[in-house]
């Protein structure tokens, strides 16, 4: 299972840190990261890390503001979100994949991920 935490309400320009811990019967994670879904919109990719090598990837709208990191020993990833904007408001979902593209990179579509957390609400007020 994936257990997400850290959401909340923050003013524009503020910061939040999301955490996602993998536990239980989760094997051979190759990718782990975050998607988000705003009301009335489809779920979209935010950021992911390749477990082997540690390469990180971000959607363009969060580059320079969000930082994804990991703690291997705890099977946990952290999404540090700075300079938050109202358009970042969404439910954030942690996701993990048992596979990754052989040539490097990541899956940007949600169908590439095998495990999902319960979602945590992030609300940014203007």
C-alpha cells in the first residue's frame, strides 16, 4: 500500500511537503511519484523518480517550484512544493510502478502505475 500525507490549505506563495510511504506487499518499485486531479479535470502527471539511479522528472508547470526526493531505507518519497499557486489546487495521488521504460525516462500516463495512494487534498488560496 501507499500512504500519502502532508496536504492542507496554504496561501499562494506558500509551501507544503507531501510524503508517500510504501509498505506491505509492494515489490520491485521502479518508479514512484505523484499525480494530481483538480475538480472537473483529468488526473495529470506531476513528478516521478526512478528508483534506480534517482533521476527525477517534472511536468513543466511545476519545474523550479517542486522538488521530489526519496528515502530508500523508508521506501518513501517526498514532494516539496514551494511558491504554490492557486492552479496547484488538486487532490494529489501518490503512485508507484513495478516497471519503467528500458531506455530511461518514465511513464507520464496513469495507466503505467500499479499502486495508488488514497489522495491528499492541496488547496492554495489566492
